[in-house]
């Protein structure tokens, strides 16, 4: 390509757009990319219910320890499908480029997209490219939507007191990574985003164990996701603080700065509610740092409550407004 | 809602986001909107092939004679599905809001979305809201993806010399409207965008007549869309200049400023190639200003050629780079 930066003409729909799509997007997406340069894809949908989702990604900075906006825009949408009990099949990719974005930066992002799509086993089947003037964007914004087929429907109505709440690993890593990066904190311990597709892991569990509810606790974190589950219910959710898995750097930030990782975003973790009798099995299938972090209780109806290490109860409300915008 | 402008907290994923989604998006989308506030939708896909598309909308200004970004983001994606021969079913809606956007402006856009979705008979089944800082966007950028079911597959391989090229109405209105608006031209005649969903019209034709190829000539206009069809083919496309339908204001702009409406975007027109024997029938079904504008020829293989009113031949190349960015 002649230019080493994105120019407005790359969004014209003419020759320059075609070149960008063919020589950059399609080239670096490779096997994960669409089979033609057409606007739309014609696909064979398998038998079953269709699950459909969309997410835009405006993370800043574009690259961070553990991933970049390319990793994120695939993992995030794949995970939204996976927690609905769907097998993710196809993704769309819509990019809004700011004029001036270096082509090599775009190439790197597209390579991340390809790599993550391959890990997740999904195909990017259609796409769109727009370019806005310098100063009207922030490098690149990405929207991916996703289509999957329902394989393991959750039934939150079947949740009852005694059911266990599980998390698939350490809490708050993505949000805390972005925070330290943006605020310029120097950490002794390496902290990185957990950004990763979860569909393989989730399929392993749902194939063996009935899961009553799943959610990927992204913006708003574990506390907000659980509040969405609890709201208006006749039962409550009681978390045990001493059971919460945190990575060392996140625990350090919590103690040092008083930040609450329960409200910090995760991009590669899943929360599950399962029957008490299934908890051990689910835990072993999740592996790693997965933990039972609490249970469904008759008390605290409609609320999420934390039993602290000092044995006091603290109600965890919904995040009103994140102090840190643009984490995904 | 307490605020009269979008603030960063509206993108936090917490309470403010929930309120914005519930009290603005869901409220004003009404019947056209999703049935729950969940991230994703579970849907029954009918029998047949699935058609999937995506488009981001960055039009500037957000409102223009004949429509706004809300009309455009539904019509554009519906039309992408319709020209694939699909019946559009469901759309996703991902918005990137710039902090400072007045809530009333957003409300108006969402109302346009609802109205256009109703006209097109499509449902918005899932959505996402992100907010970027003031100065990192331009009011609102929207991505819609769409899913449809294939009802009338086109077979461009069956195109042969003698086939007719049709357009469903006047050419270049959308692009010329945006141009006059952005350049501040004062026109005596009213010029407005043709922005509208075409699925109903297209279904009327495809139900009665076999269509070999269809395309909505958006960015790059009629000339670019036809070039994409002709490229690499053993036949050519010959257009008759005196058959091209233009609105009076567009013809005026062409004569006055030397602008070529064949490269100007349309947002509510469809190009079709049909068997010569079907041309009259298709024309009557398209109605209005629809016209046969040319035919497939043995000569000019791989090219689009214009037979001008002065009886000279001019090859119409692909637009390289639009002089006017952000028209959709």
C-alpha cells in the first residue's frame, strides 16, 4: 500500500477502501476472515435457536498488557454469546478509523483479531470500514456483532437458596490493568488483562453440568453483574470475601489504593450459578483459580451482600458511574 | 433523566447506562426495540440460508434534508440485506456517544431509528452503548448489523449480453444533498436525501421477476457499484446517458458545478440486472422514476462504459477517493 497512514479516502467506498480491505483486513485475517469482499455473507445456520449480540470497543489505550483492542473485540463478543449458552459461529467486524492511524498499528490489531478468532473457533464473515477526520475519533473504534447457536440454555428461574456462585478465576485484572496503565502507576508485580475467549471453557462445563446462570462480569465488574441477577428476586446472593480469588497485583492495588476489584472489569472470566451438588464438579472443570465465592440465600432478597473478612455484612450496590471510562 | 447531556458515566455499564438504555433507547424504540435489557437475544431462525451484514454510520452532519443518522443506520443495513435477496429480520444497534451530546438530540435519533425499523418491518433485538470523551467522537457513531433469511438468491453468473440494467429511481440525491449541506450551497430547488428502506420494493420485484444481480449504490455511487459487478467479467456494461434519471436539483448541480452524480451516493435506490424479457415487468413493479439505464454487452468486457448524449463513449472507472468524506 502506498500510504503508511490511514487517510480519509480509505473510507470512500472506492479503490482505496477496496485496497485496504483486500491488502490489509482480508490478508491479515487470513483463515479467520471472510471468503469474499462482499458486504454481506450467506450462511447455513444449523438447527436450533439463534443467539445474537453486539458490542462496540473504544478501549484506551489501544494496546495494554495481556491484549489489545483486537483481542478484546473478539473475546468480548464471543464471551457474550458463550454466557448465553450459545456456541459462537460468526462475527461481523465494523471499524471506524481515525485519519492518521498508522497502517502498521492497524495491521497489528487485525493480526490480534485473527489470532483470537482462531482460538475461539469463530469466523469473521462480514465487515465494514469507515474513516473519520483526525480529531474525530481515537485511532480506532471497533464494533463486532456475533451470531451463535444455543446449545445449553440457562434457566435463572430455577435458582434457589443453597445454589453456589462460582467465578472461573481471579477477579478485576482487566480493569485494574487499564487503571494502572492510564494513571501511570509503577507496579512491582506484573499485572495483565485477563482478556480471552471463554467459549471453550464454558462448553467444557455446560457439557457436563447444568448451569442455571452465567455472565461475563465486564464493565461494572462482579458486583454489578450479580446485582443484575439478584434484582427483583425473592432470594439474595451472599459472597464470602475470604473466598474471592485475586491476583497478587490486584490485591496489592486494593490494599494500597482502596480500590474495589469487585467493581473492576474482567474480560476473560465467567460467573456461574450451579446446584450445590454440582459445584465441585464445575469447579474442577473450570480449573485454575476458579472458586466458589458465595451462595444463594433466603435472606437479603434482591440484594448482593458481602460477608467481609471481619465478619460484617456489606451490601454491594450497582456501580453508578465508573471512575475509569473506556476500559473496553 | 437527571442529565440533559451525555456524560462519560452513561458508558460505565452501571446504573447510568441502565437508565439510558431503559429510559431512552428502549422507551423510544418502543415496538421496534428489544424485549429485554439483556446483552444478547435468543431468536428462532426460520428455515433457509442466513444472510449477515454490518455497517457503521459516521455521517456528518447528523441530520440532513430527508433523514438523519437514525434513518440511515436502519435503511442502510436493511438495504444491504435486501440486495442480497434476503428478507431482513433482526438488527443489532451499537452506539458510540460523544460526551456532551444533548439527550434531546439522541432521543430524536432513536425515534428515527424506531420509525424506520417499523417501515422496514425489522426488529432491533440487541444493542450496546459506549461513551467517549468530548473531542474523541462527533456526537454519535452508530453500528448496525443485520440478519436476514435468503428468499431470492441472485445469480450473477447467469448474466449475459442483452440483459438490462435498471435503477429504481433518481440517481445521486443522497450524496448531492450532503455535499450542498456541507459546502453551504444555496439551492433554489429543494434537494433531499433518498434515504429509505428498500426491502418492501425489492420483495415486490423478486416475487415476480428473476433478478440476476442487485446492489444499493451507496458510497462510490452507481459507477462504482457497476464496476464491482463488471470487474473480471467476459462482458461489459453500457449505460445510456440520456436514460439516466436525475432529480432537477441534481441535474442543476451537475451542470453548474460539473459534479458527476454517477459517483454520488444513494441511500434508497437499487440497481438490478434482469433478462431483457423481464425489464418492462420489473420497471412497472419498481414504479416511480425507475428506468432502464443500460445493458450488458459483448463489447467492453470487464468495463463500465457511458454512451454520452453527444454519442461518444466514456469509460467509467472506480472512484478512487471520495472528495466528500462521511456521507454515511
